[in-house]
């Protein structure tokens, strides 16, 4: 598992985890924000009117309403990114990472507007009569780059597993196991069966499910988060200050948190921001393509609302829960993830300022501490050698080794700091920092609800993540339709449900590393495509407002009344 994770981490460091990818993502959003004169601000109120159906026409073509398309797209984005992804970003980059998540969302509002508009403009009707759309169709029809469309479609299929499938069920299974003690395999089997029944019905059944799930789960989560924030109200102002205090310097070491550099906080914040709202990834345009509309810009306007709801509202709420409760820097008793364990040769103490700097530099990849190699001696569950166990980017304390839930005595082989347990089911427990869904669940305990708060995370995560998996099955199915025709979708759905089941009991760290790779593979061709169509996007937008003013002359618009030039 550790070797596989290291391979995936290397791939991720070259693409999704690299600075050039982050700059491409933010740069695209920044370019369109200025090029289209801040549409995320100017068009926001108009977008609310569109999603309510104020300007709909009876003859509009599509399978879903504006609201259903928004709900389906939101169900694809509001998921583990809002609960586990925010916790992972803060765990890796500290409070400053939350700032970069919010900035990614603000620029992502424009990116979503552009990609959804273009994809809706070039959508097609599939052989089965359903509406098919997405970036692959504008790549084929507008750019005449069928090879790029094929690359994107393949990446979408991969990402349907890496973004919408595996991280979702893995987070659900971990949460239900820690809260209720449910076996992960049992959870995976039950939810895989339910998933299969839902996705067989296609987009119309998916839309009916998501339009009911999304509002309900958002209200439940909001109430639970508010209970934490009010309980820790004295920490809110310091928490907000901490988000902005270290934006351009990195987050200093506090508590069990060993610090994060500016580059680390920036990269992880943007990366997790993308995982959360998917702006630029090209997934939401597939859902919006099915919406009933007589022209594309109106659906693009609806998409502006997604990153605002998903990240600026829900992710910020989660971030304030984590920061105000203080759990992000506390060491808590937990079961260690094998791929998240590193053993250093020698004893290091994070209470020692000098050691703390060395450990922080090591974890931020600014220097290298010696890794342990050889056999560990374990007696009655306790490691006898002079080693430092690093788990979840923190120095683990009170480490005990178990096999079949009993204290282990014997040898454990270690190579380059990684455990090599072979066929032995050896598990490490102890106190360390936590991340992902378990960290958010721990934060929800620090409220008026006490331990009952974790149930909100378990139930909320179940609804959030399951609805995400439903939506992504549709995205992957549309990519399969593009590549192989609608008849091949049934085979894809079988594999999708099977992967959903298996991921329930796969190592969490590997799942999240894979998600970073999958996101980048899908995002890069989409960003390249929309940049190539920037002039067409501007002209399409201008034509929309000219037509809108002629049809609704009494309606106040954010665009000036004079006719605009058609060329950029």
C-alpha cells in the first residue's frame, strides 16, 4: 500500500500537486474574471432569478429544470470535499489553506460560468434521446480537436472513480465505522446495491433524488456546524484572523501541528478547493448540459452559484468549525492509516523547539531526516527501538502495536521508514493529528451536542457523499457514451458499482492521493479548451444580453443598454 501510495504521490507531484497546475487553474479563473469584467459579482443577482425559472420558456429543450441541473451539479460537488477535503487542507496547510480555498472558489465562479456556457452551447442529442454534453463536445465541435475530446472523456471516466466514487464511499465507511462500529465491507455492500438501483434510472431519476437530498442535507449540516461555532464563540475572531494572518508566510507550528510553508498552504488550499467545487474540472458542464434552456449563457449563469454555495459558504463553515474547536492541532487517539506512517531513525521531540523546526522542514520537504531501516522489536505492543513514529504529519505519542486486536510481540520489518508487515494484519494505534472526515467528526463533538455531534457528520457525510457518487456515475456515463455509444454505459455502471464497493475498505491515504491525480488529468485539457475559446465566450455572452434586453425591455440588467461590439 505504501509503495503504491508513493508512486501515486510522485505522479501527483508532477501534475496536480505541482505549482504550475495551481497557477494554470487560478490563472484561467483570473483571466476570465477580468476578461468578462467580474461576472461572478455583476451577474450574481440575475443568476438567482434564472435558477428560479423566471425567464423559462415552454419550448426550451432539455431533460431537467435549471434548479434540478444546479442540484445535480451541487450534489456532485457538495460531498467529501466539504467535510473531509477541508479538514485535509487545514491539516496539510493550516488555516492559510482555507483562504486559498475561498480564493479558488471566487475565481472558480467565473470558470464555471465559462465552461458550462460553452458546453451547453455545443451539446448534442444521444441515440437514446437524452441530451449529451460536456467539454468533449465543444472540443470536438468548436475546436475540431477530437483527440483532445477523447483524452478528456477518458480522464472523465478515470476521475469518476478518483473523484466521485472512491473518496466518497471511503469517507462514508470510515465515518460509520468510527461512529457506529459498522463494518466497512458491510457498509460498502449495502450502499453499492442502493447506488446501482438509483443510477440505472439515468439523469431523470438522479435529478429527482438530488433535488430533494441537496437542500435537506445542507440544512442539517448547517445546524450542526452552527452548534459548534456558537459553543466556541470566543474562538471565532481568532480563527478568522488566523485564516488571513499567515497567507503570505505559511502557518506557524502550534500544538501538534508542525507548520506549513506558504507554498504548501497555497498548493493544498487550491488543490482541495478544486476537489470541493470542481470549477475548471469540466464535470458540472455535463450535468448542466441536460438543463432545459433556449440558449447557453442562462445555464452558465446558474453555474456561477455552485462554487459560492459549495466552497464560500459550506467549506468556510467547515473551516470555522475546525479552527474554532481547535481539533486541527490536537493529538487524538486513533487507528493509524498504514500509508500515512513514517518511522524516523532516532528520537525527536516536538516539544523541543529545535526538533520541531527539523520535523517541520522534513514534512514540508525542505530537508530530509534519516529514515529507519531494519527490524523493529515490539514487546507487548510497545516499540523498543529508538525511533520516532510520524503519523498524519505529526509526532505520534503512546504508540501501541496490535494484531487481531491484541498486543503484538515480535519483529516488524521497516524499509526506508515504511512498514513491511507482509501477511500479518499488524495495526498501530496512538495519539496523533487527524485529517479528513474523522477530524471533522471530532470537531463536531466540541459543541452543545457533545458526542452526538459526530452523528451529524456521519449522516451528513452519508447523504453528501452518496449524492456525489450518484452524480459522478452520470458524468462517467456521458463520457462512455461519447467514446463508445450509449449501449456501453450499462457495462460502465457495473464496474462503477463494483469500484464503489471495493473502495469502502481501501486505505484512505491512497484514495485521496489518487483523487489528486484524477482531478488534474481531467482539468488540464478542459482549461486549455476554454482558454482557446475565450473570444467566442465573450461574443456569446454579449449576444445573450442583447437578446435578453430585446425580450425583457423592462428588466434591469447588469450589462449596459448600448449595443456591444461582437469582437474581443
